[in-house]
């Protein structure tokens, strides 16, 4: 596996260098694509400006800007959050209104160019950790509203920390090749065959929500295959699996009631499931603040995603049938002692406080990463207005060995009609030291 990963990175670097060499002979006419009209002037009246800022705040919540541009315990939007990637570590920039270290000197044209085209004020290419491949769908009017809100945020003078990208990925010109392969510029275009509600949901999910960024697997170059959008994928270096939204064998939502999807997005819990890990942060920072109308629009769009075949299968260690049977028997005992008091002997749980494990697709996915991490580390759904005091699950890493965790996860994946497969103690061991965020 290590050789395969190294080969993939070398191949990625070689391809990127070739694309960069080609790009050297391609004129970069980014300035000619800049908007010709100025949108940087204030609204016509103080009341309209206040309304614009309020709407921009709402949209910034929908885009979850605070999650990346705020260090835990730090000043809002002052940046500095480290974002490890397979290619090195990026540090998010200061986007407060400070003139020296923030975006105080940016015009609304500059801001729209960053959102729409992935270029900074000086024309330099932005790394796609900033989700401009999704934000390009955001309308100019909404971009201007977010800009107005960020300009209203108190200026914080916090210098931006230089990125620590490995060679050759520290050469931004290589991004020209990446963009050629994986970036299509353009605002969202409504589908006239669909309802207004569906189109609003598509705009939020595909644009500001940038949901596909996690729920689509990426390749060795850090790009995603749009034909597999929302098909699920392992989130790099976070060791959480974002399940497929297009397969009913995972968490495809085709057979969910709309209200259950609403509840999960808005509060983090529903009669069907609960969110943990990175998705819990999304609900806490972003989705709980969205209007019921927009949440319903997102639910309508997500429920209508075409259900496809098998989701991508992450590489896993395979256990023998005999060892799997041993783990299952061992896991049944552990489940009875440790888990049944909350999740019930029949696995039906006590929703929404204690989610069901029986017929829970997130338990049965090809990837067992998420249930393993929950048993090891425990966790809480997000604290939201609709669920202010969530029930949590305690961690068992200190009480159960790798084999015992593998046993209980195997049991819940294969009991009560569930169709998951057994997991190995090595899989548990690999995740035991994974970062909690």
C-alpha cells in the first residue's frame, strides 16, 4: 500500500509538471475575464445596506465560511487554521476587513473573482482547498452580499501564515493543469424541467454547501470525477468516510421521508440516524441556521439524486470466514454488556436520542471507518437549537482491545438483517491513533 501511494504521488507530480510545461505556452488572460461593471459601491440607503449585510451573513453561514477561516478559540474569520492535505499543509487566510492582512482593500469584483474563478486579488491561483469549484456556481448578487457582510466584520490584524506545501506542489503554476482537468467555471443554471424548490436545493447543495467536496472520492491529483459526484469518499487525512448519497446501500436518501432528512440537516438527529464527526460540525456551524424553507429545498434535491449502483469500495483488510464468525460471537457478548441498554437488544435503539443500528445503512457501508471510530472515540451529535442537549456515546478505546472493537463492530454490521461484512483488528488499530477532528 505504501508503494502504491508513493507511486500515485510521483505519478501525480509528473503529470502536474507536464501540464505546467504545456501551460507555460498558454496565455493567461484572467484580467480579461474580470467583471466589467463595478459592484463595489454601497447600497442606495442605509436600510438596504443593512438588509444586504444580514442576507450576506445568512449566505456565509450556508457556505460554512467560519469553519475554515476561524481557529478554535480564535477571532472569527481571522484565518490561520491549518488544513493538512496529501500535498502539504495549507493555512487559511484572514478574510476580515483589515486592510493589511485581510480583504479590506478588496473590491467586490476581486471577491467575486475569487469565488467564481479561484483567483486572488493579485491574480494568483488559489488552491482548491478553497472550494471555488463549487462556489463558482454562486450568483454575483449572492457573492456581493457575502462580501458586504465580511466587510462589516470587525477588522482583525492577524498576518497570514505561509503555506507549507511540498515540492513540486508549492509551485502554484501547476494548478493551471489541475484546473484544466477538474474545474469548470460557471454560475448555477436552473433546470427548467424541475421545480423552483428543487432548483433552490440544487443551488445550495452544489454551490454554497459544497457538499460534493466531501461526498465524492478524489484521485491522486486531488481531483474528483463528476460522474461519481455524491458517490461517497474517504475524507483525506481526517479518516472519516463521507457516505454515498446516491446508493441506497449506504445512505442514499431515496427511501427517506423528507421530514427525516430535514431533521437530520437542521438538528443533527432524526428518526433514521444521527450525524457525527465532520458532518456534525457542518450542522453546528452552518445548517442549523438555515431557514426551514431552504432546508426543505435541500432535502427535496438530495432525495431526488439518481440512485446508482455500488458506491466506490475503499480498500479494507479482509478477514477469513472462520475468523469473522469468531468475531461475531465475541461481539454479541460485548454488545449485550456495553451497548444494548441504549441501542436495545434488537438494535432498534430509542430514536432520536439513541439511533437505531438495525437497518441503518451507515452501519453497513463498504467502509467500516465511521462505526469503528464511533466505538473507539464516542462522540455527540451537534448541539443545535432543535436539539440543544444531545445525547452522546462514550468512548470505548480505553476499555476494549482492537479485537474487541472489531468484534462488536462486526456484530452490529451483520445482525438484525444488516448486510455488512466483518472487520479486522488491524483496521481498528490503524484508526486508534487517528486525529479526532
